[in-house]
C-alpha cells in the first residue's frame, strides 16, 4: 500500500499552475489530502448573478439589499465586468458614503463607465476611482504602502508608527491618542477594501495587514507620478531614477544590482540631502552597499528603517546628527546607547538581532518624545541611578515596551500598557513580584520563560485585560488571584505542554463565572506542538 501524504499549497494564482503540479501527486485511493489556497480577488470572470451577490454582500454586510436598490446594484455589478477585485473596490467606494441613496449608486456607475470604457486595465482604473474618493488625509497613507515589498505581511504597529513619524496623522480630537487616530485611518482603508486584514490581535484589533498586487502597483505608479516616493527594486537599470529627488526612498536590491554596484561609483551616494525617509527591505549589505556609512550625512531624515541591513556593532552616536529623526529601526548584535543627549525627536526605537546586553543610561529615560521601544532578542539592563523615581517620571510618554528580561522596577513607567517578557526573568525558577504594581498595564505576554512558579496578586496588574502565555512548559499555574482582576477579559495559552497550567486557567474562568454570574473571561488554548502532531498523525492514519 502506498504511503499517504498531506500537501499544503499556498498562493495558487491560476489553474495552469495547478495543472502543472497535480501530475506530481498520484491519486491511488489511499485517502491522501491536498489543501490549496488561492487569492479570492484573482479569480477569473464571474457571472452577473454572482457579481450582484458579491457586491451587495460587501456593501450591506449582514443586511439585505433594499428592494429599491436591486436594479441599480445590478447595473453597477454589470459595469464591473465580472472582475472580483473591481467589485470589491467599487463596494468600498459605495458603502463609505451614501450607500442607501440611488443617486450615489448611479454616480458611481457613471464614473465606472468613464474609467473603464477607455481602458482594458479595469482593476487599475477602479483603483484610481477609489483613490479619488478617499479623504485627503488617507491618500498619503495609502501611497505609503508602496514602500513595502510585494506580498509583504505588514505589522500594523510599524505601519502606524511610520505614518505618525511622517506627520500623516493630523487634526487629532481632544483627548484621543495619536496612535488611536492612526489606527482609525487604517480601519478606513480596510473598510474601503483597499487594505486586507491578515491577522488580528488579542483584543480584535488588526495586527497584520497586506495589500493586493493591483493596489501595490497603483501605489507605486501614483507615487512616481506625484513624486511622493521612489521604490528602487530589481535590476540595476532601476538606479537611473536616483537623479530624481523624491523625499522618500525604499530600496529592494537584487543580485543583478550587486554586480552593477561593484563596477563603479553610481551607487556610492544614492541619497540626496533632502531625503526624509529611507526604508530597506532586503539584505543590502550583501549587494555591495551599506547605507549606515551615509545616513548621518542626510540631516533631514525623519524615518530610517535599516532592519534588513545588519551590522555586528552599532552605536546610537552614529545617528546623532539626525536631529529630526522620529523613527529608527536597526539590526545589530551589539548596540551602544550614547550617554549624552541626542535624537531629541525620536518616538520609536526598534533594535533587532541583539546578542549582548544593552545598557540604557539615564538620558534614555529622559527622552521626552519616546513612545515605543522594542529591543528584540536580548536582555535589557537598566543602569542604576541615584534618583530612579525621577528617572521614570521623566519617561512619561513610553507606552509600549517589548524586551527579554525586565528588572522589576521598570513597573515604575507610568504609562506602560504593553509588556512582553521572554527567555529568563532574573535567572530564577520562581518569578515573584512582591508589592510591585504595573498601574496601567493592559497586555502581558510571557514567552519562553524558564520559570515554574509565579507569585503575583490582583493588585500587581489592576487594569490587566489580556494575559498571553506561550511556550512556558515548566510554568505550573497562573495565580488564582487573577480571578480578582475586574478588567481581565482574555487568557491565552499557546504551545504550553503543562496540563496543570491549563487547569489553573480553567479554574480562574470558572471562579469568575461563579462569583459574577457571567462568562467574562475568554479562554483560548492552542494545542502544544506534540498534541498537534498527534492530531495530524491520527487524521492521516484514519484512527
């Protein structure tokens, strides 16, 4: 009997690709399985009745299409030429304004006629219509997506931080955080069907997003037309646009460019003095150019993402001349934060690839505009100062801290809402907080912690909403006192192999239900890798 197999195929764009592959997978009747995923917006032409159903569903969601709009919606669907992406984009245009008005539907229909009647590029033409109907504040946010690579899964916190650094987010309502306003911009683009949700966070908010190839292509073309941004990709011939002076540049070099770069000096100074943003999306150092040597000369930079340009040792003093810098991402094994004042406007600092401790001097905590810090895979050591309390009071803006080992007094950060602890906590098997209180912490994530006992009270996290524990196989239980945290909404256990840990989470959920009479806590348990392998084996063997 032939062996069974389970094959998963992603990104199947057309039937021809499947026809080429299917001959490699024999069907001998032994219950083997093939799972494949396609892009729903790249399907071939669909008939008019299906077009109508898709359009009405996207516009009215769970509601029914009103009888008085049946005819006009069918007329609009007919103008979409059976293209799913066009239908989705048109739905995004209609539902954002006066979706219940017959006149608005007819206005969109007539616009489609003028756009689509003269061109075979239906999807790009409809993208132009979608773009024209966006509020002015959203247009640069959409075009900025062209800074990312094709098929890239974009981290929303990174995207919104970049928008903020670029000053795209304006006219913030009184009392509203600028991050919330930026997330609102993203939701508007999602609602317009221009951006797709890839993954959501613990609280239902969008964690990752992406854009369709047609949307990306439009962003690149429109950016080139308006001199908004320059994306340098692929073959060396694309270096020619360096003579142009777009203020935003995204580099994605290929091997062909590497060969070209070694021939002469054209790539030696690709950045202009007026450049405001630089994002690199691949391993640029492999292709003969390391921008770190040059960025300090570009004094007007506000955004600098060198996460794909790794170096062994890096000091923040390298970027000292960049007084306008708001967003900085680097990749290095050793990072030294200069003890003298510098980077006065920095709002976001992300350091990836670390293998040694970072020593953060007191000046770091006095950076008035710093709001978001991630230090990647390394321990964070805070240098002791005589006035620790005052030091934390001066770091009042910091809201998001993702690090691998945290000394307990970091709880003194007055606005800290998100905290991730990983690897080791004080190198002890027992993690005790004592009388330490994280006053505003809402999200706590424990990852790969080698601890067996955790001592904490409900007073340690008075505003905690979500607790995530991932790959903590030795942790025996969550303190029962967590049932007394009135704000706790979710407990998530991911790839944890300890049954007693699961039992403690269930016990907390039941305790809350018994006391309050409501099922307030959402408990999510994702099976350990061992359990998952057993399930897959059972499915394949038919047990």
